[in-house]
């Protein structure tokens, strides 16, 4: 590939190659200070589907060690998003060391709060806001559970702020931590946020899962208990590699469900969600 960027996020190292310099320059600005792997675990490729598409209406395909052959290309204006999607794809399809949960996570005093749910539930926004309010941000895309120890390992990639969530951070964080605003992507408007420096400096530190929440945005405030059987099923649906890990994945997920208190949380706005999180943390994670 003509251009290359190497970056380590948590326990995973990436080599990102591109036919264009622009997406990697934008990534490098936000991933500044992250270590570079000597031997990457995964390779991501951003390439033109046809040679002329490098110049004429540039079109970006996502490839690498793992790829989706029927995936549609993105415009070069969304090339940074394509790189992030490629990194997530390699983890989702290729990671076998950890049990992966599609979840966000933050840490306080060595204990971790996990949040998972359907797209649009607000878990990324909540974890990013908590990361600005005294919690250590551990990730908004994947929670990495070590099957041997049960500890959660951080994956503090850039936070993908979407649509209305973008405005929650404008003016409240250093502008150098925000990437370009990308409009009309397949997921709406997106702007990437660099995690706080403490999250990057401490990304090699694992934490013990202490509370699991299923947040749901746009509903009247409510907190509900969930039975272990339902929690287990929901988490199998939230994992990208549970089946591939076989018995190891079953044992790891079973231990998580048995030992970590869980609640479903409905909320109408972010401030009420944060208040609910703090109250439940004080009640259940002690």
C-alpha cells in the first residue's frame, strides 16, 4: 500500500494501509501518542475498487486479514470512518484471545462498568461522557473479557459520536481531540473523539467487571432487574466470537453472568442516565 499507519489499541496492534494519505493523516492526528506495534496482530487495507477510482470520484473499499466481500465502498470523505470500521472488523472476525462483547466500558477504583444494548441505546455516548467526569474510559465498541482471569481489558479506540451526541462535546473538550465532521455516512453524521490522556496512558491496565447495564435511550426513567438466563442470551447476541470460542466462551460468559449484578436502565436524556449510573454504582458495585 502507498501509505501506512501502525497503532496499538489495548492488547491489539494494527497495520493500516491506504491508497490515499488523507485518511491516515487524520487518524494519525487523533491516535498521536498511542504505541506502534513491532508486529501487528491485524492488517487493514483501504483501497480503490478500480484503479481510476483513486482519482475520479474516489471510492474506498475496506479489506485486510478479514473482509466482507459484499460490503459497499465509502467515499474518500468518509475514509477515516472506513479505517475505523476496518479495525473493528478485524477484531470482530479475528480476535480469539478474548471474549468480545459489543459493549462500552469505564473503570473506577479498579472495577469496571459495562454497558451493552442495541444500536442507538446510547452506550457510546454514556461511556464517553463518564470518561470526561472522573471515570477511566476503557472503550465504546468492544469489551474484552479474559477467559482465564475474568478481567476486562481496555480497547480505547476513538469514540464514534453520532448525530445529536456530537453537540454534547462541542466546546466542552479540546478541539484537538475532535476529528472532522463527516455528514451523511451510513450511520448518519459522525465525529470521532480522542479518549482522555489517562485512558490512553493506562490502557494496559485491566479491571474487574463490577456492574453490567443494559441502557435504553428515549424512554421514561426506569430501572429493572433481569434474570440470569435472559442476561446470558442477550450477551451471546452481543458477542462476535462467542460461538468461535466454544466451551471457553461459554465458561467465560457464564462466570460473568453469575458474578456481576445486572440492571436494565431506561432514560430520557443523558443527565438522568448518568444520575442512574452513579446511583446504581453506589448501590451494587461496592
